[in-house]
């Protein structure tokens, strides 16, 4: 874990209607799929930095795909090439991709698909076949890019404009055996999708919570689990579905 | 490190006046991954209670302009588990360990203190902002006479110096400080968080399950500074200043208002290297301003 400054290489809108932004930062930033950074491109306001998952990284750059929701993400979306930005991380545990896995399912909903691109790349690198299933309201984000690294890719949209009309649960295979399943999306979606898979399959869910320190010190980002309250930033963000007591 | 930064707090020497505040500095190890925390004057443990506490449900942290509301609810493993799993490592750092102790009843405070008596902890910070089960959840730190009783009994039991951490929600902060001093407090630290709240207007519900939460951050600094100033004018025991400190300049203000030392709280979330940077910048400020010891500026206002 480090707290250091990188330079903004590029900021672009991926989907203006849903306020989805792709930020590329130059610099050597470590991290595994499912881990995240706290981002800060301002001094005292907003008070806290913003936790954003790793969307992609290479030796000399790191990318974050995020939805503009409030003051912090709005400021991040307004950055220009060459602007300095401070990154604290990599934080959290990330998605475990075991070399012994042969077939896995990677399933996302909305902006929850952000960390899954780097996960799909990691699966490919480890020769793990990863089928990608994603659900969106009206249209997907960076679909071609995801399609390229996934073994197969299926999409559902609530509007029916792309792929099958409906929720992501409707495009999941009925009888395919997976060695593991990875989920990131709204809690209700993860809860419903997790229920589709038998108890014998490890299902990893990536959780989200309002966060302050990001390093496990303040115990402010806890979720309910069968082992009591656990910190999303340090014990997670990735948990086994049987451990999580979903709010949704 | 500059000798003039040294502080004597209840007979314990701190190499500088910068302390990582309880609840924001974990058990030290979280920040140890980022910088050498032995640069700190002292570090305070997360608030402990006799028994393990699960903490509060729902949202626990909520950013506001100039600060942060929190409703963690003292989640902690309990004093025994802390002593077993965290304390030795904390004591091994080349800085002073302060253990922050809370309680839901007088008995809990006293039993916690008895356990800490048997350890090598040099200093205890007594958190009297905890809800008192007997008085319907009103914190021990609101009414001076309630706080007086707790501190008096705690002093009878504790073999370690007690820094009593005051709540700014006290009915009268100066009267509270005087009562705690009279009860035997070796030092006072102030302020803990202000009672605040926030509402989700779309859901038409409070943000926090507990409705109210503790407010901290730069927004409270002027009030905290005023309270430290007024308290230090009234008491003779050392005062540790806390409240919205995010720079060496802020820390110097508290010292000029009479603080022996300062605690850095939610500022650690704004800048995870803040503790270290404040120590460095304090030293720099002293050199630039020809101040050879903090004693020269302490309480000059």
C-alpha cells in the first residue's frame, strides 16, 4: 500500500446518459482484480477521498471506471490531462482466481461491471475460461472491450435496447457447472444471482459501503456478515456469499 | 527529532505533541503500512470496552461539508482480546501507547481499568462520552456530577495516569473540566465529537440508524479551540487539544491556547500521512520562527 501522486493521462465519458466516466492515470500503480484505490484530486473539500475499484492497469498506467454520483466523482470527471491526483492503495482483498479453476462465471450489473474487466483479463492470463454476463438499464459500458477478453459474453438490459430484455438473472445458464462465480453490482442483484448457483460453488461478491479511512482503521464501512460486522475496506470488498447477510 | 518538541504528559515523555486520536488510528498497524509511526508522539487505541461490542448497524460514516459524521458504536474486541492480540505490538512501537477505555456502566469502567493495571500501558484515556445504561443512555460526559463520580471511582482503581476525554456536548464544558480535575483526573483531552445528524431527503429518513451521530473535522475546529482555551484557563492539569486539526498551524493554535499536546482525528482520513506531516511541519515552523521549545508558545493567549 502506498500514497502517491500520479498524473491524469485521460478522462473521457463512456456513457453520458448514465454519467459513466473513464479516468486513466499515468504511473506505476500495483493492484489485483477486485482491489481498489482511494482517489483524491483536491485539497480539503470534499473531506474524504473516493474509493474506486481498479478497472484496468498496465505497467505504467491505471484506469478507473466510475459513475458520477456526488461532489467527489464530479471533480474526478472534470480532471484534465496532466492534472495531479493522489492515490492510496491498492486496498482490499480482491477476487481470488485460483489456477485450478477451469470455468468461471463473471457477472455484473451497471457500474458494478467496473472491476470485472481487470478480472476477466486476469482469468485469461491464468488460462481460466470466464463467461461474462452483464445487466444494464439501457446500454452496456465498454461492451466490445469486455467481449474481447471474455470466453463468452451475454447481456441483458431492462429496456431491451441491447441483448435480452430483463435482468441479468434471465441470461444465466441453467445447467452449466462453474468452479467459481464472481459478482459485482447492486446488492439486490447480487443476492438474486447468488441464489441461482448451488451451495457447492464458491460465489464471490464485491460489496460497497460509504468509507472513510480505507485502510481498516476507522471501522466505518462495515457490512453485516455471519461473523459479525466486517470492514468492506480491509476484510473485503470481496466476500463469500454465504458469509454476507444482505440488506436488500 | 527537535528536543523542543518534547512533551511531558502526566510524567510520561512524548517525543512530540502529536497523538493519533482514538478511533481514527486503529491499533497503529493500519498506518504502519504507510509510514514509520514511531515519528508520532503517541498513539491512542480504538475505544475499548470491557466486553466485545458489535457496533452500530446501518451507515456508519457520512461526509458533510468540512467534516464527517460517524456512528461506529465503539465496535471493539473487548479489553481482554485487545490485551491478548494487539497490545504487545502497540507497545513495541517506538512511541507511547495510550489505551482509550469506555464503558456502559461504572462497573464496566472499573473492571476494564483493573485489567489494564496488569499491563505495561503507560497512559489511559477515559472516554466519558459513552451512553450510560443507568441514565437512559445519556452519556456520562453530559452532567458534571455524573462524570465526577466515574472519574473519582476510576482514580481509586487505576494505577495508571488517567486522561479524561471530555465531550463537547457537556452542559458546561468548564464546569465539567473542573469537576473531572477535582475528581482526580491527571489530564483532560477535548473535544470528542459533537452530536449531529443528517437526513436522506429522498428516503425521508435519518442517514443513521441511531438518528444522531458524532461530528468531527475542520468544521468544528474553532469551537474546539475555544473550549480548550476556556478549559485551560480554568484547570491546572495538562490539556490535550482535539478537534479538526489538519495542519501544523492548527496544532500550533491549540498549543498557543494552552494545549500540552494535540490529537489528530478525522484529519487522518483526509490525508493518511497527516500525523507524520504535522510532526515535520511543526519542527519546520519552530526553526523558521526561532522557537526553540514549544514551552515558549504554550498558553500564550
